[in-house]
C-alpha cells in the first residue's frame, strides 16, 4: 500500500539503520557513513552516481535530514542549509516534527550519547552492535556484534526503490518486520537495548500527535496548544529552534488504570470484559496511545486546550468504565525522561467517572439504583431470568454488557455445562505491573552495563538514570502480549477448547479453566512457567508479571475472584487460592523448586494437617516443626521440602490445591 | 466545629456493600496505605446506627463518620428461613470482621451531647445472627479539628461534606476523587441514593478523617 506523494511517513525515518554502511561503501564506492545516506561530513550521497534509485518526497527528506546536524546552523528552523531547503521543500516543518518525535522516542538522552562517542570514550568501551540486546532475554555478558543488516547492492537497490514508491507504514512493517525487531534503535553500547521496530512505531505516533497541534507560519512552526502560539525560540533571539520547541512546548503523558463499578454476578455479566477488550483494542490503534494492556493505557496528549482528558477517554467513560489517571504535563524535553519517577511534583492524580446523577430515587414507581454497578438508575422494567424467575433491576449499560455476551454466544460453558456438571473452575489472570517493571528494567540495565564494562558503580548508576522508560516499556509489552498468546494457545492444547473460556480478547489476560482432573491447577502454572521462561528468563527472580489463580465452583461470585485477581501485585509472582480452603504465594523459582520435589506422590495430607493443628493450638512454629519431624523418614519428599525452607502452611496449601479437580 | 471521638471495638461486625446475587455478602473493601489497612465506616451507617440508639427520627440532624483500623476477615455460611413458610432459602455466605477496632467521629450538637461516655449499640448487617454489637468509648473532651490534606478514610454524601471541613466546590469536576452512592432516608420507609465521596479520594478537610499520602492506585 502506498501513500500520496506529499505525505510524510515518519516510521521510515530510520530505514537507513537497516543497511551495513561498511559493506555497502565497499560495494558501491560511495561513502556510507551514517543512517542518513550521507558521508562522514553529513553531506548527502549522490546515489545516482552508483546507479541506485533516488527517492524524492517528504519521507525521503525526513530520512536524510532528521539528524540535528544536517539541519543547519543551531538547528534554526528558518535557516536550514541550502541542500536541506532544496530537498525538503514544503515538507521542511514536517521534518522538524520528525526530529522532535525522534528525540522523544529515543531510549536514552541524546546528549549523553554524544558525550560518550566523543574523545573521552573509554578505550575498553564495547564496540557498536548491529543486534538489539534484549534485557530480559539475552545473557548480559553475551553481546552480539553482528546483525542481519542489508549488505548487498541489490538489496539496497530494492530498499531505495521501495522508499521511492511512497510506502505506507503498514507496508514498511510488513516488509521489514523481521529486521526491525532484531536491529537496535542505537548501535552504540549501552543504548542498543530497544528495537528499531518500537522506535519507528513510537516516532510515528509522536509525530502525528505533534502535527495535530502545530501549525505552519511564516516564522516557522508554532504550537497551538496554549492561548497563544508558541514558537520555541532560542535564548538569544527570535528564531524558533528545535531546542526551543523542546523546552517551551508543553505536552502530557498520561498513565491510566481502567476499572469498572460492576459486580458481575451471572456469567453473561462478564460481557464487561468483552467490551473493555474491544475498547482497548480500538484505543490502542490511536496515535495518542503508546501502549495498552487489558486495564492499562499510556497516552501522549497535547494540553487540555487541544484535547481534554475526558474527551480522549470518552469511549471508555461512555461505556461506563472508571479511569484512574496519572497526568504529567511538562515541556517535551522533560516528558521524555521518566517524568513519573523523576518529577512526582509534576504529576496530577485524577479519577474520571462516567456521568453520575446527584441522586437516584428508590421508590416502587420510579427507577431504582442498578443492582450490578450501583452508580446508575436502573431501567424501569426488571430483567427476568427465565430459569430461576429472579428479577433484577439493571441500568442500560449493565444490561448492554449482558446482552452483548449473550448475543455473541460467550461464556455458555461457564454458565451452563460446567455449572451443571459441578466442575471446579480456575479463574486465571496474568497482569503486568508497570511500576515494578521500571525497577526491574533498571536493574537489568545495570547488570548489562556492569557485565560489559569495568565502570565503577557510581558511573553505572548515572547510565541507569539516563535510561528512558517509554521505548523499553513498549518493547516489553509486545513480548508480554506474545506471552499471553502463547500461554492461551498452550492451555488450549493441553486442556482442550471444551475446558477453557477466554474472557477478554485474543491475548487474554483473564480466562477460566474447568478443572476436570486433580492436579490441573498446577498444570496451568507449569504452562505459564514454561512460556514465561522462554520469553523473560532473566525476570524469574523478580517478575513484574504475575499469575493469579482463584479456584472455586462455577457458581461462586466472580467479583470475589476479581478482588483477589486484580489486587496490586504482591512480592510473589505466583498466587493461587482455592476459595475457603488454601492459599499459596511463591516466586517463580520457589514454585519450580516445590514442583520438582514431586510432593503429589507423597500421601502426607494428614501429617501436614496434624502439624498445622499443633500450630493452631500452640501458636508455636517450633512445636509445629517438632510434630512434623516426628516420623518424617516415611516422607522423604516432605523432609526435603522443609529443609528447603517451605513452611507447613505452604506444603498443606500445595497438597490441598493439588487435590482439586473432577466433579465436586 | 468540634467532634466527639469514639473508640470503637466489636467482637464481630459486618459493614457490607450492596451486591447483587444475594448468596454472597462481602465486606466493604479495605483501603490500603503502605502497611496500614482501613475500612470505611460510612456516614450513612454511622448516622443511622446513632439515630437508632438515640431513638431519633429518620430526619433528625446528626453527623458522624468513621473508619475501622483492625479486624480479621472471616466467612460464615447460613441458610436463612422464610418467616412465613419456615423454609430455608439458598445458603448465603457472609464476610465479617472479628476483633474489630476503629473510630467514629460525631459532630458535637444538641443530639450528640446525649451520648454517654461508654455505651453499646448495634451497627452494620446480620445483627440477627449476633453480629454488629459495638462498644464505644468517648475521649475525655471533644476534638477541635485542624484542616489537612490527604486521603479520605470514609464515605460521606456530598451534602454533608462541609460538616467535615471539605468544601464541596473542591470535589466538583474531575480530580483524585472516588465516587459512589450512599443511602439517605427520606421517610420512615423510603429514601434516595445520594452522590457521595468515597475512601481514597484526595481532599482538603478536617484531618481526623484523612491519611497523608501522595498516591492513588
């Protein structure tokens, strides 16, 4: 698919990073020195002299001139170098926006990057790498130097011919997705930790948001998100400059957590998740949304004058959802540097509710309060359940969720056969905690720098502080989505479609599994652990991703499971409860250690119960241990477990949960 | 304005939420701040119970609210009988707290001056099952509250916010406010649900109902 000739596609701006400059310089005789198709002195290469296609148009101008050094003296918008003015023509202001977007989307501060590559660069600093280093997957000490770059003349010819056709971003991703996921945004150590795919995607989003609230004037670009036009002038004079724009143009980063007021009672009330997943997928396609999961949303927005937060989140609010938002408003240069952690004083907390009337009457001839959400008047006529005859007063929103689920034929097993056959069900929730993720990423980055340099800890800390969150978070979220998809596929393979209901979306963060045999609850965890280890092996000890499982009969009210499943993440990544019977919370390595003990084979339930009863009577762990150790030779696995530090409560919970499954 | 501060203790207490599907009656959720955990004692619950104790009419002016600071969560499954037929309906599971501690603050006025130093009064749900008997001990003298800013620890109707030092103007529009409805009687047998401010809202008001902090999750 192509775009009109005069449309700039910012996602392509770094396409030059896909080529191997050294190899192509040898092959073509041109001096490929940077990813701008320029020589050592940033002069544009004459591609036609090597019989290569020469694209034209704004996208090509962005590819060639998005580096600050090629703009002109002091990055002034009104006096670019003649070559830039000639090639970019009318698209020059758009190229400036690409530069701003590029700065915003970078994974580290550009100023630090330049400092490091100067004369003071350390002798033993690791060389550049053409392969992205994945912080959560790749061994920090095994850094690859080579990558799958385009290194032949014919491939370069194809690439330039491709650009000359004005391809859309989707076509670009389709053609080069493999390369983009393997090549880093920046080759220099230690900035090679984000993929070019994420960077290009972010630049595209930032660019379009920036463009939506700027206008061209005869004095350059002006921001129209304030009462007056803001040009972004330099400190000396009146000429707008890129640094001036970055320090004077205010934007907002918004982190949202979406919740709902409903207390789902019947299976079809889970339609609330269907709607939420739909809305999040729609919002995720918008340029203002940087990343999202089922209940989390990160947005990049101009000031309130251009678009109000309530307007930006209108689809969610109209559908009855509640959005808790952390809003950071600051100039662009501040927004790009982890503002939520660095400048909490600039962060505003807001909870957005759907419209709520001042009062809701409660009499027999006027609407009552909705029995599911308790925040809207119900419809005058009650909903009648044909099977039980129960009447419920619901508002239009809650009734809509129920109707949606029913219309789409969802959750029939949950509310039908599983309930009738009386199988226990396991509600399975996977969640990603972004606050914790940021701490984990910083630690992984620290380990990466430490493994590849002999820098003192203070210097390493400085590097860690330069790390920016957005690009890494997006990269991580993409892998997280892969984990969700693989996990759901594996469960379907292991349990069969008849035993699974996916509650939300194609990459379900919430699903429910019928436990038709004993031991299946742990099989779910085993599956999660296997998939987790393949995607995030370095996060096992301190995981920002949690797996929560809540087990009961199918009739047990969902909202009580949800309280457990949606609780803020605890210290342990794996949390299992069998309602009213047992609760087990362990880290991933501890869970694996427990599984490896093979305790299912040990018929130790009564022994564990006895020891637990001693503790209940005496409140003494010592006496509990004494009771457990008495005659423990008959239970070698149990002995091994206690010597590894597992408590009687953990072991008893494990035994109880392992025994759940089959008809109740 | 001054308030009586009462220390509340109870063996077993159920302060519940209105929830559909009557087979499960959960407690109001806990509001966590660091290692501390609070449960709201909503204005409607506190005022209703005190009116009942004092033998006041449904519309007698009285203002009170509080929160619980301690209590161990338990569950109880019962099968209530229909009074007419004597037949047990579906069993219901009730969440309740045992060994409960908390505080109630009552506006000092003509009505509340009648409250003794120490007294017992029923509060919350499932009283017919023996839950809800609360002991209240009054502090020696009323407190003169100071203004502060922090997280609200209880639930208060918008109309009663000024009593607790919260300017209703500050909670208009969007902000760090959690919203919901509380029941307000309008007759002996009827009432309306009124828009209310819930626990976790960050507001300026009298400090005794606020917990300092910076974060709303």
